[in-house]
């Protein structure tokens, strides 16, 4: 029967949530950054990393494009840009095979 | 980024709870055991066979995180390891204030050395925005719909921090997603105190509150700045700190950011009732900057 279900710590990183991003993605302008760390602290996906001025970046494998980092940036050094067509597929998860649609 | 709450969880974009959960666990550090109630946090962070957590994490039932954590804490005490390991029990507002209240009360009353964290998103978001005990007055939810005969939830918000405080526990605090450093400071302070601790964090839910995903921190900040969500700390039953607000904002500014209060904006009499709730909070906890001391005791802001 079922025992306790145990998962590997941090295994959720296999789940690339970047494909959820529909409209916009953050663009780090890297001009006026004062390294206040606020974007990194509040990112709900924990996908922003960096240290020091003008050195922060988001991991688009996981970014859901919520826009909180752009809103909280005190220097407005992050802006949301329109999510474009992604021909190389970088940052997109492996496509899920679609089963027969039920109606 | 190195964190104990990893990317790839399935929370909605702009989720306030996932912001707060990461701040709490990163402040607590790796020597922590987390026990989780059922709720959004449990569902989106541990989609089998994946887990976002980098620490031992247990889920049993909807209501009994506090009870399971009591067992974990007793076992650690028996093994003589309690001093080096923190135990955190956590849940949403429904599992804390409604379903799990007796388990929580038992934990507080027995004096276990546990930090209980309630992520207060003000309704049962996981099952489709049904009202809970912590839903504020006049909120439009799926079980308290606003319409011709109703202006939403008819009951006021349950005063959970005060219920916890009435148990005479060493530390009770409220926090808000809008102030991340404040959350981390309070978690560290709570874990440095021995005994049962209760912490309630206001976490906006863009889906259930019908607010824009990029305004999560703004909505949380406005709740504090209007006086509707006072940030307070009780130590051994005494109010020792509160975040004072300057300037105080009218409640409309908070209400108009969210679709769940949209029906109130052309009803001045309802707005007045909500302003009264804010005013009574401001008076009760001394949130106005000019006031020197709150009714009980204490000094300074949080």
C-alpha cells in the first residue's frame, strides 16, 4: 500500500513554469540599479538572482511574468516588455504531449 | 538564487503567499522542520513527485499542523535535539482560524516550542474563494456574494492575533508581504524565543481578491497604511511594538485596488462602516504618529 510519500528536496525545479508567462517579461535595464535587493526579496518564484549594482537577472525558465519586480524597483530600472515569439525555444519547457481532447 | 523554497512551484503569478513563505523559511534557515496544513501553500509547493521545499516538510490533514508539530517538537525534545532545530507549523487562514483553531489552541496552551505562521489571504482560495473566519467585512466571495440584497460578507474579521495573545504566549506578531525585511526580522525574533509563538502574515491573492498580479505588494501596503491591517507585536501579553502610519490613507484607496470590493465604491454608507473598522484599529493600537503611547504599553514602531 501507500507509505509516506517522499520527494527529493527542491525537485520542483524540474517543473519549468516559464511557459505560464503570457503577456510580458521583466527586462533589467542595468543602468540605475542601487542593489537594494527588493526585486530578489519579493519575487514569488525565487527566480531573480544577483549581487551588487546592475547585476540582477531573472531566470526565464521559471518567471511567470507577474511584474512585481518592475513595480517595486525604486529606481524603475526594471521594465516589463512584451513577450515576443521565441523561435529558439530558450526558456521554454519541453512541450507536453497533448492527449485526446475530451468534450 | 540560493533559497529553501525553490522555483517551479505552481502558485499563480504574483502570489503573495509564495513571497511570504520563502521569506519565512529563508529567515528560519536550514535547521527547520516545517509542518503544513492543507491549503494553497501545501498544494502548490508539493505537487507530487516534486517539492519546492529544501527542508523536511510534513503534511497530514487540513486542521492538524499544530498537533503534528507538537508531536515533532516532543520527539525532538526527547532526543535532546530541540535546541538546534526549529519547528514551524504553518497554514492558511481557513485552516488556522476555522478548521484548525482547536489544534492551534491546544498547541499554544501546552506550551510547545513552535512558531505557528498563518498566511492570511482572507478566504479559502484553494477551493474557489469561499469566505473564512478571517474574511473582512463586506467582502464579495463565492459564499458571500454581493448583489441587490447583500453587500458581501456580513461578519467582521476574527481577531486571531488577540485570540492567540489571550493564551498568554510569549510572542504574537502580525506582518505584511509589503514589508519583507520586517517579516524576516519577526521570524528571527520569534525563533529566538522559547515557547509557542504565533505570527500572522497578510498575503494578497491576485486571483481571489481580483487585483492586478503586479500590485501584490501595493495592495498589502495599502492595507497597512489605511489601518485595516495593523502591524503589531505582543510579548507576554503586552503590546510592545506597532508600525505607525504617516500619512493615514482613506480606506477607499485600499478597496479600489481590488475587484472583491468593487461593489462598495458607490455605497458611501458601507464605506463609512469600513472606515470605522480602520479608525477603531488606529485608536486601539495607537497607529497614528502623534499618539505617544497605545492604551496598554510599549514604545516605538515596528
